C-alpha cells in the first residue's frame, strides 16, 4: 500500500476534539448523568404519538424546507418565515453560520471559557479564534470583546447564558456592546438555555435582534424541550443572513422525526413551562445548598451550575462518579453539573458537601 494519504486541509491539524459528557456508569447501585445539560424528563406529551405516527414513512426523505416547523416557529416567535433557518442541532446552525461568514484570514471572537464547540467549528472554517477571557466573576467581558474587534472580525458569539458558567449578560451591557460592533460584523446570541432564564434584566435575544440586522439568535430543542437526541435547532436572523444560512445548511439535515417532535413540543407549552419551572426551582435549591456548604457558585440562569475547583477538578469529578453522579470536568478550571432529577441533585449536593469538608 502507498504511504501517501489523500491531502487534507491543514486547518484540521490540532483541532480540539469535542468531549461529550460522560455517560452514567452501568452496574453500580445508582448512576446519574449530569454531564451534558440534558433534560431529565421524557418527551413532552404528544411527542411520542407524533413520531410514532410518522414512523411508517422512514423510507422517505424529510421535508427539506421544514415547512411545518418553520410555520410554527414563525407564529410562536412573531418573526417572518424568511428570518428562520433550521439545522442539525443549534451547533449545526452555528457551523452553517461560520461557513456563511468566515474563512482563512478572518477572525471569530468569543468568550473563554464558553461552549466548547466554538473553537472546533471556527478552526474547521479556517478562520482564527480570538478568545476573550471571562471576567473574574465568570461573566462575558463585553468591553474586552468589543476592544478585540478588528477589520478581520466576521462573527462574534455571545453565549447567553454562558456554557459552562451559567452566567448571563444583561440588557444594558449587551446593548452598549452591540452599539460598538460594526454593522458588517455578525453577532450570534447563542441562547441554547434561554427558557431557564429568570433574571428579568437578561434580554430575550429575539427582542434584541428585531431592529438589528447584524444580530442572529440561536435556539435549540435539545435542552428545555428535551429533544437532544433528535438534533434540531434554529436561527432567527434578518436577510441576507437567514438566506445565507439556508444555503449553507446541510440538505435534509433535520429528520422528519425531529421536525414532527419539535412541532409537537411547541404545542405542549403548558407542560414545557411546568417542567422548566420545576428545574429552575431545583436549580435554586441546589445553589442555596452549595452556598450553605461554603461553595462560591456564580449566579446561573441555565440548567447547570459551575464550581470553580481549579486543580482539584478531576478529583472532584472522580469522587462524584464514585458516588453515582457523572459531572463534566474542565481540568484545572472547574466542573459543570447539570440540574437533573431531584434524587440526582440530592446525591450531588450531598457529595459536594462531603468533598467541601475535606478542602
Ligand atoms: N450552544 C450551547 C451554548 C450549548 O451548550 C449547546 C449544547 N451543549 C449547543 C449550543 C448545541 O446544542 P444542540 O446542537 O444540541 O442544539
């Protein structure tokens, strides 16, 4: 066999690999997965019925234009159909956004630490990542991000609330920041966790986007709606951004199963609100308990909490795993822990309390 391999793009060298949250162990007495910000609830009412009803047509391609889902989204969010684009999870839409805006020589700005897909998809696009450290309080440093803009900047991610810290930027600071961003730079408000926000000063990106042609909002059905396994997300953006997104989207990237489940989920709003409310209440309970134990927990507006453990992060993750809860460690920095079912949260709080006593 020849030693020569097909030529691959140099940009792929050194790309960090996406680390999915570790699955819960099997075989032990208890095992809870709190490592991927998933929703602990089963699909919303009506979802199973809808996907089962569509199962007879798996020999067919899905509706490529996602007509039914797009109509439902346009109605729900009060946006024109032409401002919508769907994709294979919101990470799929984010990748399409990069494809539509950025390439070699261009710069993409985002806070760090933030969603781990940003460096990966930016590097794949050939553009250069410009990572702006979070403030000491683990919040986006929007002034520093504005100062990092150059004439090469094409796209800026603002992850609100931020994964993995849960912290959110507020209306006044975001508006001030947007006022400093040139009109030809796209700002992507990644609102994967929007439904969990309770701070009234944290703006709804859809209100922010309305009169700003360079703002795009990303949302997903993976978190609050509990459809992570079906891979469906969407963007709301003005033209020509939304039109460009529809061009760069992977053809047939959203299965019919996912489209039908998303529509059924949107129609189950009461149940959705109930579940999100319960998770938000659990979040409050977990944060209060951790703070009483002496932990510093940044104010989280998402379905997870962040513990800055520094060098003890991996040790903490191992202790949690041994106790039956799998968390998401970022070695040397901290651990992100999803709010799950009550028993899982109890077990996590108990384990964190024991660990704390040994610190
Ligand atoms: N954005 C953020 C901030 C996330 O945390 C995630 C999921 N971890 C996503 C986007 C992607 O979600 P999905 O592709 O499942 O829609």
